[in-house]
């Protein structure tokens, strides 16, 4: 249970980090919070020849929010993003999901961008990015590119980040007015990976009818499974939606597998239950913000 | 080991329990092993070595972290508090006293991790609810107590803390 030897690099700036990653290519790996990488190293499931430790690059520990969304830097810890009031105000789904990421002690160290690059289909952060249609900014020596969530998650534990590249930030877009979100999951114990989980976003019109609804499901496919259910939900008020039909529409799209924790059938069942729960929660959240906006309008 | 492999070694300076300590370690040295083997502080226990059990939890700049999921080189220059640093002037801290009073431990293997986790938790939340206590200790495994006495100990520690600060 000790890592294999590796060459350790502690760059003084982003340029030096990218230079080292360019030189080491497929043998180089970025170390940020380490809460997913170090277990893999300890168990020798991974043995990179070079680790580029970015914990000294505090300029990457940024969380910036404006009306368009929240941009999170590569060294922003889960706990910092969870506590950031500005991020919560613009995109509340982040904090809702972060409360479900592992344990508080792990969140003190782990990073949001690290969770995205780790690309675990059971993890919450990839589902949030996928649901919101966010993007990851990948930098390499002499350039950078933004990769949309739909192209970023390639397979289980596989992202679009290539050798020589480093994810420097991720962008979580804000939702339109009169929107609400929720994240519901079932785990064996609080903080465990979810047996099934669903992130939901719902947008209402001025008459409280659903005009947009979509979900992202975890632990039921090789990558987060995003399903747009606007057609089955709307345009009608949440109280008159046939939620069983919505759940079936999502269940038809997922590809759960049996493993030691649950059968595929059980995951499918849970996902159906959680789709209803998360969408209703998101619709309620949207109705509250709509009522709030209307109240402000009158005042 | 690293002498034999010819691995490069790094000089690391840590402030551990208020004392400046130096060690020369290979980059792959986990903070947990650095504390125990290089600095002789065996109060920090090593259970699963992949972040699940919480036994190795220490405070890094005041915040609880898994020392088995942290390299010593990464935290060069930072402050670490281990279970050895919780008592002040030979007197057990409120959290330590509460664990003792409430039988919050039996074999004691998990205890250093619980004590560090709970110390930081009660610093930030002085009057926690049952639900908050459960979540706070949910990342630490105990195979003896069945947890009930640990939950009681956390509430008792909050009481002692309030009595002593009031």
C-alpha cells in the first residue's frame, strides 16, 4: 500500500507546469487534491513516472461568479466551492451536489476540477457539469481549448484531457430565470459512492408551467447520462405531470450494470424513483424563485 | 528503501504541534508515514491507506485531512497538528476528556482520527445538532463501539467546551 517511485515536480508557475507536462507526455500526471489519485497510487493501480504537484499554484484556487455562471480554478477545493456564497447564488446545484461528495474531510482537500478529470461515472461533479452543459478549459504549452461536457467525459475514468494537457478551470453555466435544481442520491452510507443518483434542473414559465426539464444520472452508464424530459413534463404545471411516465422515459435511456453493490435492475428502479424526486424538488425550487421574483416585481 | 533504489530525496520542513521539524524523504512518502517513521509521532494511526477509514486524520493548517492521501513533500512549510498536539500543558483537551468519560473508544485504533476530526468540527460548530454530528464523524470508521458512545462524546465535548469558555 505504498506508491511506486516517481519523479516529483513542483512548478513555480503555470508555464513551468505546462512545460513539464509537455516534456513528460503520457508519463506525466497532475497532482491537485489527490483524493482520487493517491488511493490509486497507494494501491498501485496507477504508477505515473512523473507527478506535477500544482498545490503551490495558488493562483489556480479561484472561484469567480457572474450572471453567466461560475468558473472554478484547478486548485479550488470542494469545501471552498461549497462555502462560496457567490457560487451558491449563481448556480445552487454546485453546493447541493458538493454536500454529497465523499466526507467533509475529503472535501477539505479534493478539488472540483480534479473530480471532473477523474471522470468517475459514479461521482457527482461530472453529472453536474453534464447536466448544466458546462465546459472544462484544458491548457497545454502554447495554447488552450474549452471542451464541452458532452465531449469531455469519454468513458469510465476517462476524460478528453490529453497527455501534455492540464485542466486549468471548469465553467458551470447559470440557469435561466425561474429555474430550480436538485440532486438526490441513494448511497449505502452517507458519503459513499451513490448506488444511483440524479441531478435535475427545471425551468418554469410565468404561469408555473414546466418549459424545460432535464436530468443527469450517475452510476448507470459509462459516463453521466443526460436525458432531456421537457417533452414528457411540459408544458404543464408540476402537479399535473405524469411522473411515472417521466421516470420510464429516463429508465429507457440508462445502461446500468450489475456489480457487488447492486443489481442492474435495482439501479434502474432507484433511478426511476430519484428522477421523480429530483425533478419535483427542482420544480418546487423553481416555483419558489419564480414567486420570489414576482414578489420583488410587485414591490 | 529509498537508499537502495537510489530514489531522489527531498528536504521537508513541517511545523508539527508547534515544533519545527525537518525530514529528508522520497517524494512518495505519505504524510502519515513521515509523521510515524521519520518524525517518530506514532499517535497518528494508519488503517486502510486509501482514505476510507479516517484513522490517519490530522489537522493541516487547522483543517482535518487524510494524512494517507497527502504526500509529505506537498505540505512542505505547512502546519500539522496530530493527536499528540491536542492536549495542552499535560491536560487532556475537552474532546479527549469527553471520549474518555463517555467510553467513546475501546481498542483505541480509530481514536486519533476521531479526535482530530471532532476537534476541528467543534471549533467551527460549537452547538451541533445530532444530524450534524453524524455527518461530521461519517468519514471515520470504528469497529468496537457501535458509534453511539462516540456520538455522545461529541455532544459531551461541546458541553465541556461551552462550560469552560463560559
